[in-house]
C-alpha cells in the first residue's frame, strides 16, 4: 500500500463521486508542486469546452494582472483544471487561481494550510492530509480552531447542499487530532499583548505618564489577567472562611509564634541527638581537642590541626599532624590520650589548616617533643549534657510550653500554616497579575530613558519625537542606526538592502553569491549594533543574501522580474513578500521628512524604484 | 399474519421510510424480532441487552429524537439485510445463516458497519447544487445588523456562514448616514480581495485602499486597510496630528478578529480597539472561537456601550466528514451522517479498521502511536 494516495487517484476518486471542486491541503509547498507534476503524464484531460472557458477567464484576469500572462503553469492548469496555490506563488497568480475557483472552472486546488487562514474561497470538498503544521521550524498539532478553519472551506453557500471534509492519511498523520478537531469546541483565544518601544513612545506622546496605567488597564491582556485575579480572589475568600477557626488565640499571631517555638524545639532536639551518639567520655574530650593540642594516637603522637564534623560521618573527626610532616584524618575515638600540652597554631580555612610557618614550626616541635608528656585529666560527667545557652534562653522566652492553648496550637498548626501560606501566595500572585503590565511598561520606559529617547520626567526627547514614527519590528535597532548616522549618504539601494535584511524573518535558505562591498560593510555595522542591543531587543536574522537581492533590484532599474528570480533560489512569492515588507519598512522611514530630510528622500526614491513590474500591479 | 409478514419484509422505498411518523416507527419497531432491535440499539442505548423489548423500543424512540434520520436508515438497512438472509435461509434446510464467500459483498464482510453506522451511499446522499433561491438573510445576520444601530457587535460564527454579508450591509447603512467606514483585514492579500469585491458592490468611487506607502482613492467613504495601518492612523490622531476623517468615522469593521491571539501581531488588534474613537461603532468579525463572550465583555468594559455578542455554531451548509484510504476506498469518517459534535471517538467501524491497517503498515515500529 502506498504511504498516501497518489494525487491522480485522489482527483479521479473525487471526480467519480462528484465531490469536486475540492481544495486539497498538503503539508508543504513542495508537496503541492510535486502533486501538480504527477499530472504531467496523466491523461486526465478536460473536455475542450472547459479548457476554452479557463483560457477565456484567464485572459480576463490577465488584463488586470499582466504579470501572469506568461506564467509557466497556465498550459497545465488549462489542460487538467487543477492548480496549486501557496505562498511561493506571486499574489497575482494566486488571485487568478482564486478567481478561477470562484467561477467554478477548476476541479481542485492543491494548497498549503496557510490558505485556510488567508484566503476566502470555498469548495464543495476539502481534503485533509495532515494533522500537524509547520510553525517556526517545529511541527505542531493542528488546533481545533485550525481544523475547523480548514474544514470550514467545505460547502459553498447557495451552491452546495452539503460540504465534505475528507481525511486521507499520509505518514505521521494522527487521526485523533483531526476527529477531535472536527467534533470539538474551538479553543479560547488569549491575549498576546506585548509592550513595544514605539508603543511606549506613542503612548507617552499623547498621554501623561500617570494616565498610562489606566490605558494599559483597558487592554484585553489586563482583562484576562483580571479574570485570573478574580478567580484567585474567590479562592482567597474561600481560604479566609477556612481560616476562621484559626483566628487569634492567647497570642494574636499564634501561627508564627508556634512556628518559631516549634522550630526552636526541633532544633534543640536534633542537636541533642548528635551529642547523644557519642559516649560521654568522647564528648568530654571534645572541648580540649583544639588546634595545637598534642594527642596520643594508637601509634605515636600528633598535634591536632582542626576538629570537624562532616555530613554522613557519625563521629567527630580530627585532622592531625603526624611525625615526618604527615597530615592524617582520624576519628575522635581514635585518640588514646590527650596530653597537657598545646602549641600556638595559626589556623587557616584550607589545607593544611594552618599557616605554612605554623606547619613547619609544629612539625619541628613534634619531633622535639620529649618522650614523656603529662596526660590531661578530663572529668567525665555522666549526666545529661546541658543545652547550649542560646537555646535554653530562647525556649525560655516562649510562653508556649505553659500556655493553655498549647494543645490546640499544636494540633491546628499544620493546617493553619498551610492555609496561611496559600493565602500569602495568592495575595502575591494577585498583586503580580494586577501590576505586571505596568511593570513591563516601566521596564521599557527605563530602557528608552537610558538611550535618550525619553527624559527622566518621561517626556519625549527630540530623538523620541521622531523615533515614535518607526512602528515596526526592530524599531530600536533602526532608530539607533539612524542616530549613529549609518545611513548618511547611503544611496537608496543600500538603504533598501539593509532594511530588507531587517524585515525578512524567514529562515528558508536562498542563495545569492555576490554582495557589494558597501553593503557588506554596512551590514557588518548593523550586525555589531544589533548584538550590542540584544539585551533590549531580539536581533534580526540579518540575511546578507536578501539584502543583496533587494539592493540589486533597486540599483538596477533594467533588471526584470524574471532576471531577479534567476538570481536566487527563493520562490517568486517569497521575493515578492520580501520586497513588500521592505516597502513597508521604507514607508516608515519616509515619514521622517522633517527631522531627516536626506534619509526620507532616499527612502522615497527606493520606494519608487522598488515599485515596478510585478510590484506595480497591487496596491 | 400474512399482512405483517409482507410489511415486515417489503422493501420500503427510502422516501416513505424517512417520512415516518413516530407512531409508524414504533409499530415498525414492534414488528421486528428483538435480536434486530438489539443490533439497532448498539451504540445508541446504553446497556441495551438488559432491557426488554418494550423498554428497548421506548429507549430507541427516545434516542431517535436526536438523530431520527440515522436510526431510520439503519433500521432500513437491517430490515433489508434480514430480508435477504431469510431468502437465502429459506432455501437451506437449517436456520443457520448462509455461508457466503468472504468477498461476495463488501457489506457482508463488515456486518458491524451496517448495524449502527451510516452507509456510504447514505453519506453521499443529498450531494448536489441547490436550486437558486432568493437570498434571505439568516436571523443572526439581521440580529447583528439591528444591534449595530445601538452598540458594538462581536460576531463569532463558523467559517463560511456569511460574515461578509453583515459587513457589507453595515457599511452600506453607515455610508447612507454620511459616515466613514474603515474595514481592516489581517493580510494585504485579503485587503486586495475585499477591495475588488467591495468595489464591485458599491462602485469603484466609493471604495479606497490604504497601504503603508500608497493610497488609492483615499478620500472614499469606505476605506480598506490592514489593521496595522489603522493602528498607526489612530496613534497619529491621538498625538494631535488629527486626521479630520476620524471625526466622521462611523463604523470600524475588524475582519478575522481571531488574530487577536496571534503571537506576533495580536497586540495590534488590542491597540486598535483601545484607541478606536468612541463615536464609531466597532464590528468584530471572527471565526468560531472558544471564548467570544470574553471578547464581548472586554469591549463592554472599555467602551461606552454594552457590546452585543452574536454567535452560533451551526454551519449554513452542513458538513460531513469522510475518509479516503490510500487504495482509493471512500468511507464515512464517523458513524453518524453529520459530525458527531462532542464525540470524537464515534468513528465509522470500517474507517477504524482501514486506518489501523494503514498505521500498522506505515509506522516504522509497526506499533500504533496511541
């Protein structure tokens, strides 16, 4: 069995069941083009009358959009009545296909899912071949809304009694995604509010700083944040009710009181236990085993360098200096005798735990040590070791041990403290939800102040006044470039080239080998600046090939569209979109007529130069 | 006795069957053997095997209120099948079902599919072009238009329900009052399509289009632009560089408003709505979304009037889902004729079988994904 149905068989099957016209949604542009190629040798030829109708309709469209006149796909479309429609095509060609479909001349269109959102042309049937869609490099499952958007193209009002959505499998299809999509409720939509630099500048231009919080509060983002905050407030109210039995007792804030008391108690308890693990003889010795003390070990004698207790070690440990300057570790239990002799020892926090001088001196003194040294008499107390003073002190401070409500506190503490923690957490999140937009705004304000677009009093500076007119992506980078005078004296083609590399956000590869030295050095400057701005703004892709392509198009007015397309591997539609996006950016720069007349003039020249040929056809 | 036998086995033409009254259906059900009723009840009535014949008929009738056509067509299939079986059965001495070769009929190999699920022919029925009828606006369209006289309106309806009609009528009414109308779409391509379409409807002089670097007919009362352009206009107006036309602005139509949730551009819709002049009505057109009420509530909270939500989920042209196997076999995707909303697992048994087969053959590990 083939992994997916052959396009020719698919169309044959649809025609047989009278399910045409149909839109066949395929995974990629390439899949659409390949599907079209399979018809090259298939003998699915339309009757002459219909071929003629397509030709007539196309001619009528050509009057408006001359660029499709010589389109290489025309003969095939005419012969089979099927076309491909995707972002790789020129807008005028897409318009032609849409028009043919609307007039009912086509039996099927192979399209990518972008069509579902972008264009309005219905058919009797849609064919779905995939359950995921490519979104910025990764494939993600179609959402319910997307599936319904796709299926929604099926069934033309007034032309069909019913519409059909037909699933045909291809590898990696997940049928459950599609059935869920067809039968489910579309997802709720969420605000994607972001605060951009031009937004801050424009808001501050029109409104005083203290009004901004009120304006931000009008956003759908804040509306949804408030919804969440209200939910939390409800929870908070519920918690409040639950907290009622745990109100003030003998002390007002008994939860904290008990918490500290309990902590102190536990703390004491734990200390007590570690001491207990050592025999009274050993613990009695510990205070004497200080650095510089001479001790007798199983074999020979040594001088204590440090006493420590490490995790996982049951016993207290000693680091001992042995004869021949050896440094060894041994448990306190290994000490046979504690002698009545100590030497001065300058301690250090790292190996060998004393200063080099001391170390040399101690090694010397150890060798000089007389054979008999008196043993230190150590009194062993067999009673319970008294608590360290600090703890006794603090436990004594607590009224709890004798308090009448002690049993109640002890019993309720776990629940009450959990409830109170939840309360505190909710209160904090509510506060964050209510103020987060404002904080994000303030962050942007600070950056703009740092760069000198805003005064410390949040007034627009001279630079801020014109910078607010640049309302596109990477606006900070563009305004910084203008301030750095990167474009001064640059001719329209260079300006267009750089703006194209900023505007283009597609990572589909294209190739253009030659790049002019002027453009490449300017791009290098832009890249350096973009990197330095990266903490404040995501750097653009800055593709050199698209910059070079646009530069050529602007610099060489004799270059035809076909000639331009031959220069690169990019699809026609992508080149068109690149130029259209560049136009958008240029038109923003063009608005700086008053402050930067030279630059604005250069931009408007570039606009005129870009707008020729295919780009002249559509507004 | 003879009469009942005839009516029980008679091949009733589908048209008369589909037009049965409840009483007729009940009588017909009562005439069927209980085994057939159990087969009919499979997938329809929960724990049907515990119910007696009377109760079973009752439950089936109760269920038939949701999908009468499906029940009747299945009943018809079952009766037909029984009829053909009893014919072949009568020729043999035993009352065992006749042994038919596996490939004899596609229906026979998959008895399950015939029981509760819709057949392909039933699924394809009704396909065709309706006779031309004068255009009558749907009730929701009228509702939206009359609401727009007083308030802002949010419309959330399935794709292809006729949102454009509302936009066109609303624009026409606003222009009759000498008010400016702005229509925005998320994409330049859509703007161009709408420009052509509206020029055709209102005449080329009445419609203008604005892009970043170009204006065509910029003084026309109906202006088409992308949402970004409108946002920029509103910012310029807010900072004092007033475009005089905004004073006469009567209606702003935001098409494809579900773009509000677009990760990169959604913010533009919010800015546009926040800064939209209060004297202009807002008309938000959106595909089906999960929370249109939220959008309406939001508009109510920031605008001077109470926003009206118009929503429905019923498609104007009903939709059916099918499954086309790579070998060219077409089956309905779901057991029911229409889309079983809320029941994604109600797959057609034949489709289920074919798809499992497909997964086993194509997945490298030979193990289904879920």
